[in-house]
C-alpha cells in the first residue's frame, strides 16, 4: 500500500458548455516530496470551497488498482496519474477494504479516512465526457478523502501504514452503496452513524433519512449493541 504518484494543481479557468469554470481538477504529478497540510498539499488548491476542500476533504486518494478497469471501460490505452483529480494515486488501497475512520501513517503525516468522493460535473470536464460522472458512480470506484491529523512530508514510494482501525466495519464502498443504491436500509444507516470519523454532510444525510422514516436516534444501550465490532 504505497504512493505511486503525488498530484497537485492550482485552480485554472476552462470553458465548459459555453461558460467559464474555475477548477482544480487538472492535477499533474510532481517528483519532489511535498508537505501535506490540514487543508491541502502544498502547491494544490480547491477552486469552489462551498463543496470542495476543508479539513474533512484535505486530500483525495484514488487507487491505482482502478486504472486498468478504466482503460478497458473507456477503451483508452493510457491514463496519466491524476486523471481522476486525485492528489495521491495509491497502490493497494481500494474502497472495498478501507474503512471510514481508518488512521494511517504515510511519510511524516498521519491521516484519517473521512468519506467517499462524490462525482460532479468537473469530473466530466476532466474526462471530456458529460456522462462520465454517472459512469463513475455506477462503477462504485469512487476513492476517498483524508483528514490530516498530523502534518508532514509525503512522496512517491511512501507506504500507507495502518495504525488504527475503526471497530465498525464500514468501508468506503459500504457508504457509497448505502448513500446511492441501498437507500431504504435504515438499520445500516444507524450503523453508519456509529462511525465518529464520518464527515458531517454524510452524517446529516443519514440522520435526515432516519428522521423522515420516523426512526429515533439510538439509545446508549442500542449504540453498544449496534456499534460494536460485529455491527
């Protein structure tokens, strides 16, 4: 589980459907080690801070394991690192195995997984395909965001060392499935709320889902029952 590429970009203005759009999705690989800070990597910025960036979305990670899938799916012979707007292209960290709340040591930094990526129209700009965000979501290969617990330098070849695993086995893939494809699973929504590290917008979505269904929040006893290692 190591970094294959570190990718950064400052926002740039592009044309999209007759309008000018500012975006930081055009990431380019860099060779040097770089500081990972609370809000981003040095040399990287998010454009629209209403929906991008912030402490819970400081760094976006995408698995290199998905690249071969997309080459085949898109009939492309090559995809450059950073193609999906990720800051870190990482080998071995797939959405099916990474849990929300997992804490990793990488380089000199310590990070925590907070949420899946939500595809938006800027991914369509990057891929030059207006339908790609829907294809991306349907693939369930979303990647995930990191919260930076301890700032430090990172670079190509650095290993992701798991130092603490959340007891609730809620993977990135589980959250995507629950949010978009299994919306009636209220029991699983309650379990998702057991994960303290889950980013606020996702917590609010699941809480609202329970409220609409007339489900009250878990009692302390229910939390102990639902949110243990076997949840």
